[in-house]
C-alpha cells in the first residue's frame, strides 16, 4: 500500500486497505472470524475450493 500511496494512487491504496479490514456489519466479522481493527499479514485465497476459510487471516489457522 505504501507504494500505491507513494505513486499517487491513493484511491487504489484505500480500496486495497478497505478490502483487508472487515466491514461494519456483524456478518462480515463472523465470516472473516476477526475484529475490524486487526490487519493480518496475508489472507487465505482459493474461495472456490475452500469457501469456509477464504478471506480469513492466515493467523487464524
């Protein structure tokens, strides 16, 4: 994100950061299994293969 801000792509950097943080509704927090103040080191992918764990923080496993 720092590189995006540094190159003047602040809108793209904000969208990326916002995608990493869980939303204000309770369902999003339950789906991700974390509070909205936690920024993980990376997210699990492969949502088609592993829908239960996709989008969750790597530190939850």
